[in-house]
């Protein structure tokens, strides 16, 4: 029962209605100049990119096992049961590990603020909680951005590819990336050609650090016994030597 | 002192210039945010404040836990004369890392958040706890120097009573912390250049930290002996140099073994900046390691000092490579620190040197503890080196 977004690059006409709707929903300014910026930033949480005659849309992937949430030392980022990965600016201390850890380079930071926050798409968490579509999906005139149940969207993406195999590059971006995401991409060309990162590992990224972190109790318990034991032996040896009046 | 007055004035002028530039950079950081004081960006969120101030700062403090383990846990008492300077360096190092974090964190007023808002799945959470706990341990290990100075015997005894668990905790926390700074980067396999990204990062960070801890001890002893007109504990430092040579050779062997197993040795033939910076890092560790295997070099204070400095530079090169070089190409952007980032970093280093000097001058850092127990191992400092540990 988790939500997702399907973005079909072949249907996108680059009208940027999603950008405007997103800015409005976040209360961010939106004008000609900002529309021209083709990168996501703290004042533009989704962006349409032009790649020749193709378009691509950048937004948070809402990973099933998000690296950003796993690395946050204060748990300010959470994966919700509904699907969206949400952020609590009141907890955030600004270490920016989430920016570093995200394989898709999604989180952005309010660099010029004195009290900065991390910013990223939250897949319209409160709208989706009420059963409404995301602002971007509601604004999209061509159906290039569609929101709905994650499983249903995956099934639909497969159908679209099967229905028009010539129009599509035969894969869904987001299915395997980082162990699976909640945002899926369809394209007529290989994904690298529309600017998507294709070197993202297919395993959940949090596993990479957890593998080491889970050893912490072992290190602490074994280490204290070992060090305590060595101390006891060396100390005891010295005491014995002293008691027997021997020189070492 | 009066004889060296002109020299000191030059150093004081440099010190003042660094601190003033740092002060102005601090003003920029406070009033214009990270954007107005750094060249960081969404694609390159960590710069020299993390790669140098934190990664190197913590590493350079590793002499503290290494010597505590050697002297008190393994009871190799002949290293005792250099234990206190190492503890002082570690304590100052950690305190200054906290200062650096206040610059780097977007919300330094929330530095305490990880202590109450837990996420045990985060390496940064572990780092935060290690910094907090180990700084506390180091404070308690440093405190006897202050208490002795003022002759407060009662609290001295309290600390003495908990000293063994304290030392063991310190060694464990350091082990966790030094390695976890490497673990921080395990989550970015796709962004990091393969010469540095490795599942062995935590282990490599730990081993190289012990190495640089020994090198820092040699470095400090050399400077302190000059500054305070004391004789160098040469036999001690020379045998430490031998341990360092063995350790760094082992480290480099593991490093190349790791590259071979990940099938990335071919990258060493590619003409890219990463390759050259990799060779620089390796050379700065391999050359002193080879030199230190020769007794002639070890017993010559200048050469021993030069080797220690090379190891320190090699270590710094490694941490800067991990924290900056390795992440540049994968992040699709370039990063050159802004002057204000460098100014803050230099100020923190300069402050570290100045505070160390002050404390060493007024507190019994370089003396044996007053009225302490007799040495358990009544060994004369001999010219002949004994077999190194480990």
C-alpha cells in the first residue's frame, strides 16, 4: 500500500507545469528565471531537464531503503509507510550527510541562510495522506507524471513497454536502483542519455554501513574483555615481581 | 628566551595574521552562512572543514589512545615520559574538532541533538557519540596534570581509582571512532573514485591512525625538546620509529592488496589528477617507512623527525584524498576551498599549537607524576632498542 510516481519521458512536452505546481505547493517563488534553471536546488525541488529533443524530470526518488534516512544522525529523515521520505527540519543539525550519501544527488541545502534547512521533494506527503494526487501529477497535462500505488505503477510501466516496444528503451529506471525506489522512469533512449545516473548500485545502500555498524557491540564486548585481560595479566605479573623482590 | 626573541616575533606576527583572518572568516560564517564562507554546494556538501579539520584532527590525536594502551594496558612503562604530551595533544585535538564542527554544521546550536535523538543506523550518530564520550575521557585523563599543578590530591585519587576502566574505554572509543570515520564513506560507492572507495576503509583508517599517532608523538617530542630546552628521549623515539616502519609497511601492503583484489590496479596507469595524488599519498608513507628501517636514520634526531613529518603529511594527503579528491569526479563538480575555509582551518591549527605550548609551560606535562609509584619496570634507557611491540 505504498505510493509512487511514474514519469514517462516519452510523454513529457517540457511545459514545466510540474515545476510551477511544486513551487506553489512549497510556497517558493517561481518565475521565468527560475524556470530556466535546469537543476534542483533549495528553491526548486523538481526540475525539467532538456537533453536534445528529450526531456527528463528530476525529483526525489523516495527509495524503499533510503540512504539519506539511514545516515541521518538525528533521525530527521524518515521513510513513511505511505511511501514518501519525509524530513523534520526541527531535528536537523545540518551535517549534510544526507546530501553526501544520496546516490541520486537529490537533497539540497539552504547554503545562504543563517538557519539553513535541507530541502527535497516529499512527494506531497500531506496531500497523499488525504488521498489526493501529488501537486506535480495533478498539474501534468500529458500524463507524463502519474502518481498512484507503487505496485500498480510498476505493472503499468511494464504494460507500456510491452505495448509499444519500439517507443521505449526496454527497462524501468528505479526498479533496481539503490534496491528499488518509489519513482520510476520510462524513456525512449538508454537512461544515461537523459542524464540519469546509471552507476547506482542495485543493493540497498544502508546495508553498506550497517554491515560495519552492527559489529559495534562485538568490538566493545570483545575489546573490553581483551584489554581488561591484558591489563590484569601485565599488572599481576608486575605485582608478583614486586612481591618476590625480583628485577625484571 | 631573550636570545630567540626576534624569531619568536616573526612567529607571533604570523600567528596574529592567521588568527585575524580566521576571525574575519568566522564573521562571514556567522552572518553570511555556509554559502558566504565556503565553496560548498549541493553536489559537494563536505569540504576541508570535514576532510582536514575533522578527519585529520581526529587522526592526529590518535597518539593519545595508542600510548595509553602501550604504557598502561600493555605495561611497557619506558614510554611513560611521552605519554602525557600525547594525551594533551589528543585532548586538544578532540576539543578543536568540536570547534571545527561548530563551523561546519549548518545548525551548530543543535550540536547536542544526536545525544537525545537517536539513529543507531547512522555512522554519523556513532561518530557524534564517540566524539562526546572520548573527549570526556581525554578530559579526565588530562585533568591529573592540572590537579597536580595545584596540589589537589583528593580528586586526583578519585581519578586514579577509575583510571583502568577509563583507559580501556578510551582505547575502545578510539578504535570505534577512528574506524567509523572511514565507515562514513562506505555509503557512497558510486560517487567515490575506486582508488579510495573500499569496503576496507574502516580498517585502513584505524591502522593509519595508529601510525600517525606514533608519528605525532615523535613530532611533538622533537618540538617540545627544542621549545623547552630538554633532551630528546631519543632511544624511546627511535624504537617507536621502528614500530612505525613496520606498521606503515603493513598498512601499505594491505592497501595494495585491497586494490589488487578489487581489480583497480590498472587505474594507476591512467593519467588523471587522482592517480598523481594517489602516488603522492603513497610516497609520503612509503619513503619514511623504508628510511625508518635503517638504524642510522632512526638514531639521528633530524632524520627521525623528517620521517615523522612525512608520515603525517602522507596521512593528511590520504584523508584529503578520501574527503575531497575521491569525491570530485563522481559528484560532477569541482571544489576548491574558499580562502575563508583555509583561514578557519589554519586558525584552528595555530590555536592548537599555541594552547599546547601554554599548557606545557604551566602544567607538568613533561615531568613524571609527582610522588607517583616507583616504575614497575626499573629499566634504564638504553641505547640498544628492544624488540618492538606488535
